[in-house]
C-alpha cells in the first residue's frame, strides 16, 4: 500500500473480503499511511453479508476506529511532552466550537513558555464551558483529559508551578522541571509575605538575594542554568550530576522535596 500512494493522496480502504485478522491490519495500515506518508483516509468500509436483509447487505463505516487511535496518540504525546494542542483539533472534529477548543491551544502555548499563571486561564475557561461533559469520541477520554488539566484548579501560583515542576520531572523534561521548580520556590517565598504579588519582579529578585546561602536553592539554580545553556560546563558538582542519567532526576527530586512543600503556608 505504501509503495503505491504519494504524500497528500486520499485513500479509502475496503476490508470486505479480508480474513478475520485483516481488519486489524487494515486499521494499522491506515495509521501507518497517515503518519508516515501524510495520507488522508477518506473511509474504512466493511460489507457485512451476514447481515443481509431483503437482498441488501449493509456497509459499515469503520473510520471511527481511526479517530479513537488519534485520541490515543494525542494522550500518549501529552504523557510524554505535556502538549495539549492536538486535543483542540480532535474536539473540533467532534463538533466542539473552535473558540472553546482553542483554549487548549492557548494553554499549550503558555505552558511551553513556562507561563503557568497565564496557562491556567484558558484551562479554567475550557473546564467551565465543558462542565456538562464532552460529546462524540471525546466522551471516552473525558476523564483522562480532565485528570491531565486539573492542576489549574490549584488555589495559587505556587501550587500550580509546583505541580507542573513535578509533572515535567516525571516525564524526563529536566529543563522545564528545573526552571519551574526554581521559580516555584521563589513564588512560595513571595506568597509567604502577606499581600505581596508573586509576579512582582523586584520582590522575586530580592528573594534570590535573601536565599543566596540556601545551598539547596543555589544547587537548583546551578542545574537550571546548566540545562538552559545546553550542557555548557559548570561547577564540578553540578557537572557530575548532569553527566549521569540517574543522578540528575534523583537530585532534582531531592531538591524539590526539600524546597517545595505541598502546602504553601
């Protein structure tokens, strides 16, 4: 099949006369063509002769299976990268308004720029507008999607940054984890000063100065800077951590546990 199609072609698959295992191979073939050849699958069809009535056999359209596969692919991608944007297109295919679905693209943009405060706003709007549940195939994945965006319900900026720092650490995205963990600690200290704006730049810089002798905070800063500078050699201790695939997640976990309490009080 792949040898006889070109990128951008549209293909329909008829599985009617296949052996019983071939419909599964047909689905995998369709997924393969979509992913590697940028082929548009117009439809997957199966003529059900066993269901013939009045000399008419129904033809079943099975391309809904591809849509389920697309959702699984999007969830797998999110688990690896945290990217919400692919869900927007899938939800629009299910009939959701572009305005509501676009909230996920907007949130993904702000998450990619580590602007957790702004990312929470479109997620709050999305949750409000889908409070009655998703429709179509999306309904099958509603619980999974809500589980992955529930962090926006955290009561303050520190809690949101902290939860995302741990999330990216778990996913192996050490640069984003270190950056968010570093900022979460600063946010925590600012929030502990009553009536202070956690996004106030001057106050945040003051927190850095006040914690210059905090060894754990300084070590997290060294790791963040080294990761951001693409592996440029740093002090000996930090460099040794960066060269070990086991030490880095262990050290980030230790630092987060020391610096980022679950409660912000």
